[in-house]
C-alpha cells in the first residue's frame, strides 16, 4: 500500500489543503499512519489529537485516528478546541506528540494538520519526509491497534491561562470570529475581573460573520463598532484556531502585532533585564528600537511560527512575536504561540504601565507603512527573484539584512522583499517617516522587481 498526497498540501509549517479537491479522509489516514511510524521509531507510544470548528474537521479526525491506531499508537482525543489548547495538552499530558486538525486562518473550505513531536515543532524537512513515506508506503503495521481515550482539558487549560493573573479590571470587547477559540474565551472572561462583551463565540465552520483573520483590518469592523458604541477600553480578536491575536484601542485604532509585542516586552524586560526579544523581519524598526531602549536585546528573525519557536529555544528568549499576531511566551509559560495567553498578559502589561491602551497606542511613533503586500510569482521563480535582487543590492553597496529575504535600510526608512515559505507569493513591506519617503521606498521595490521581470500588485491599503 502506498499513498500520494497532493504535493501542494505539504507546506513548510503544516499540512494544509482544500477539502474535496486536494485533501480528504484518505490523506488524513495516511498522515496518521506515517506520523505514528515516525513516533514509534523515535520511541514514542501516545499522541494527543484535537480539532478546530471546521465542518470537515470531525471526518478528518476520525480518519487520522484510524491511521494512528492502525500503526500502533495510542490516541488521547481532546475534541474541539483551539490549537494552543492542543499544545497545552501535549506539554502537560503523558504523550509523545500532538496533531491539531485545523485550517488556521484560511477560508472555510481549507483544513489540515499542525504537528508537534517530542515537544518540538514538526516542520520543514519533517513534513517533506512524511510525504515521502506516504509515497513509499513506509508505515508500521501493528499487531494490535492502539487504544483511544478521551480527555477533557478545557477547564485545566483556562485555569492555566489564569494562573498568577495580576491584571486590572477593564471593559473589553472580544471577537472570536466563530472560530475554535470561542468556548475558551467564554470560560476565560467569566474568571477575569472587569466587564466583557463577547462577539461570535459560537463555533461555526462557515464563519458567517467575518473571516477569522484579525490581521486584516476589514475583519475587525464589528469589534470596532462594539468598542466605540459601548465606550470600551479596548478590543481583542482571534483567528480561526486561536493562535493569533489582533487588537484595537478605545478609539478603534488597530494595534498591530509588532506594536502588541512592544507593549508586552516592557514588563518582561523589567523582570528579565537584558533578555533577547525576537520579532520577525516584517516588524517595524520602532519595535526593535523600543526593545533596545528598554534594555533588551532585539533579534530580527525569519517569519514562521516553527522557526521562531526553534530560535527562542536556541537563544533562551522569554518573548517573541510576528506581525501576523503569533505571540510566544517562554517566561512563565511553554514557549508556544497562544493568543488567549497573550490576551491575559496584554491586560497585565497595560495594567502595569499605568496607562490606558489608547494612551499607549497614541504615544507610539507615527510612522507610515504599507500592509503586507503579497503578489503571485511562479513557485520555481520566487526564491530566485530574491537572490537576483540580493546580488544587485550587494553590487550597489546597499545596507541589507539577509535574515529572511532582503530587508533594506535607507535614510527614508526600510523595505522588505521575501519569498513566502507557504505559498507561491513574494511578500513586500515598507515603512517610512512620511508618505513621500514611503513612495520613494515603493519605487525602489518596483524598480528591483521590474529588473527581474515582475510587477507589484496594487496594495490593499490600511
């Protein structure tokens, strides 16, 4: 027996595809068989499985568990919940790995698998190897199938989120976007002091109210309306599987991922002076400057939650984050990206600052920047284009950071061009002190792309 999974499903950080087109139950079964085989060969015997609220998740869960048990691994099933709850279960239960069935922040027709093996992210070469094993039919046949047990961890998880809580009482709007975070937010807000107004906490895989991606400003419209109408202190929003956070202040202004990290860094650096704080290459220069000003060591690193987690372990960093709203706490926590825990720590950080979220946001440097601009380029060309641009920049003597693509600093500000690890797109971003400077930076991006025979798609402004 062999199995061929659509190669487009094998992403850098997870397995993800379109249900009925590129991903189905047979793929889930094969993923289970091969993951169980990798686990057994590494000496493991038990895996914890969770799922998000998508319509296709129960069917994929059944097939995945069928594959895992057929290859001799015992399964602990925690049912419906956000991805960080699955990471929590993997850290706390006696298991050797975990799989979350989730389409993350993708549209409703997508689904997939995020995996952890022996407390480390399972990504990159691990996922490519899994695809090769499926194609070769390289999986264990168990004499006895593994057993399946159920564990209800949601109350323990919410208790862990609240452990040592030391924030004030605020009036907060919460938007779960009908994603898997809803039930956790309902339980969490009952325990938090203050006044809490909840939107869309019922789990609905059709996402009837808005797409669950808090990094796109249009998805925050209902939360903004709630905060303004009820004069709340601030609002928090979550993606489809609860590992990314978005926020707005009391005036409805977006507080972007790098701005959240600058707020969260302050109490961490007060308790751990000189600590390394990591952010991805898309983050504002204002964040790196702020970390240094607070006495920390700013470290710019590659975009991607698995890459950031790995770098945190390597450097002993207590806190890291990405523009996309993934926030990772290793100080007093496990080091994984958890939007619910980030929310609790954010409330505490605001409380400790002695200022309101609106005052903090208002005092941030007034920079002009683009949203993340993404444009399609053939998979075979995307990395080559970045290499061509890096060669030309080196010949010009430009000031370039090569951590992840090309991040170029000029007197006007900075611009970034990198190849996405997960899609056939190039990603560009720029930040400047004013609009004329930003226009000059965009002209430089366009000129570099033109030399490689490409054109930047018009950005969706924010």
